[in-house]
């Protein structure tokens, strides 16, 4: 990934390194140790963090004062409803980012069950050298924990009804809040949105967000691309369910072309703008689950993106898939994290439809071939034309190849596949010449590729299908040729077309 984009990423990571060195020179205590002030002052009277509540019928936030019970009523806090608290991350300019207000609006307007929507505003502590802001995450986590304990003491309210949504450094703030709160019971849920990587990657669970910090922890990883051992977003699993959209390293729509667009629009500010694209995608994926309730994105348990790209992980058996975002299925399980993968679009709505295709080839050519294929899919609702197919290796002998196809829209039930060998006319002429000049012998000799069956699994519906050649008497496929496959079923090794 050698490009100006790499340079821009490197510049930001250099900021992290420089600020880390600066923080150490200030004599900051190790991350793994709680400060003596925290040990001796568990009940805070004043906080540097502002707690803002957003009433359903108002656009203006109202500040709740810790140990000022009257402010709860004044701000319209409803103790019978859950509390969803947004916690922002590191700040370069000292201003709250626009996505915060978008998230507030979505939480207030898009949920069937109303909730109290709040913001933990720690901007004065977040606008520092990165290492200093990292150190401040512990203090802010302690203040959030103190706020939740005070709520329980002031009104009939349980911490199990608290959902903390933390972005970047805010994800670790949420984790520290969960570990500092104490008592026998945990916070209900923590969602980490591309939790910050530098100075957290590889840390012990007590020094970052972890599954121990709440009854349920989910995390979305969107910018884990690594350079010189650092990544903007943390790569390691940190939750009960860790979601890795598009593999988690980078995101569609955040590429070099977008960098140049940002340069022309923002000048040198293009660097943080480009960084934000992939890092902040975690926020917009989460909001997408609120704004498009009928288009929830499904992710699937898998060991790696490579296996997922082969379509080998589209199973929902025994809880092996889950919904990304606000409506994630919450399961209490062992402390071992589950890694889930999915593909998304480059813009909202982000949902795609995942399909595994398993194509059985018989290569009747002596040497391996590396053809280019396309598929056209006919569904009951829509048709998708000429989807490019890339195989990781050449076709040899009798082998079944598996790959993942994603569609931006729902085509309904798949009823027909048109499979085409897309090599150029020149390739076809060479092929025909070879067929003419090579004596194949007295007996009929078939040369080319034979497609026996195409097996399909739809991830979102879990439906399995088999497609057979429409013309069973002509199974060979040559360059520029297209074959039609229709639904069938296999019984006693005989292929039979499905009656529709």
C-alpha cells in the first residue's frame, strides 16, 4: 500500500509516537496502575467531564450536575428508561465532532423503545498530546463510573440499564468505567467503535476495553491497517463479539481518490479527514443500524478475512452469525471473543447480501488455465448482470472452487445463473486454432472446461441451492461462451431439474 495515503497515515501515527514520548517525559504513571487520588477519592464531588442529557423534544443539551439530584428532574431524566451514553475520542481541535449530534438524533428518533440519551463530554481532557489524552481516559472512566453510581443512589435506576457507546479513545474510557464501577453487578452493555490502537494494542484486559467490563461488550473494527507496528484502530479482539467489516483494515470509499478530493477541499486538513474516513466508519455503520432498521447488516463467525472471502463462513448455526450495530443479539457467553466478518457498501445503507458459490470444474486441458469469468444472476425480484469472478488459482483437473459474491440489493430467490468465460476474442481464436491443428485421435476427445454443478448458499436467508446445466448434453465451456444453469436437486447421484 505504497502511496501518499500511506504517507498521511504514517504522519498521524508519528503524532502518536511523538506525543507518547512527550507524555513519558512528563512522568505519567504506567497505564496499568490506578492513581492514589483515585484510590482515596472514590466518591467524586466535581468532575472535569460534563454529563449532558438530550431530551426527546429538545435540540439543546441539559447538563446534569453530579450530586445535584434536582438537575435530573430539570433535565428530564426518566429513571424508568435505559440510559445510552455517547463517549467521544481524542480531539485535535477541541471541538465536538458532527457525528455526535447525528448519533444523538438517531437514538432519540429511531428507536421503538425510548431511551435517555446522554453525552460524556471530556473535550478539555481529550484535547492534549495523544499520550496525555490516553492517560486521561482512566480519570474520565472513573468519573463516568461515579456518575452511574450516583444515579443508582439518587433514583430507582440500575446500571444494567446503561449502554455506553465509546468511539476511539472513548471506547477505552467506557471499559475503564466498567472496571472502576465496583460492586457485584456490571454495566449492561458497552459498544466500542474502532477503539484506539496506539498505547492499547497488546495490553492486558485491565488496561483496555475488554469483555470483563460489562454484561455484554461488542466492538466494530474499521481501521486496523498497521504501519511500523501501529494502527489507528485496535486490531486484537476486545469484546464478546468483535466485528471486522471488510476485514477491518480499511474501508471502501476511503481510498487514494478520496484523499486527493480532500486535499483540494481541505488543504493540509486532508490528512485528518482521510484518517477519519476509515476510523469514523465504525460510527456510521453503527448509526446505519438505527437509521435503516429494515436493512440490518449480518456478520459471520470466521477465523480470517481470507477464509471469509472464499465464502466458507456463511453459517448461522449455533449463534455463528449476528447483527452489526445497535440491534446486535446480546448473548452471555465465555470470555473468549468471537470474531465476525462481513462486507459492506461504501455508503449508507451499508448492507450487502452475501452468497457462497461453489463451482465444480473438470479441466480437460493438460495445463492449468486461468480464465476470467462473469456471472449473471436472475432472482424473483431483480437481475444482476455480469458480476466478475476471480479465482485465487488456476483451474486444474477435477476440483471445486469456492468464492464469495456480495450484492448491493436483494434480488429475491435465485432461480437462474448465466456463467460466461470472458476471455478476449484473440484468446478464442487461439483456442479454435489449437482445436483445429491438434489431432485428438480417432475417438471423440473433449477439451476445455466442464462445469458440472454450481452450489449456492445465501448468507442472509441460509438457503442452500444447487444449479445444473440447462442443457445436460452440452457441458463444455469455451472462451466467450455462456452457459445457463437452473435450479435442480441431487438424488442418488442423478441431477434432476427442479420443477417450478
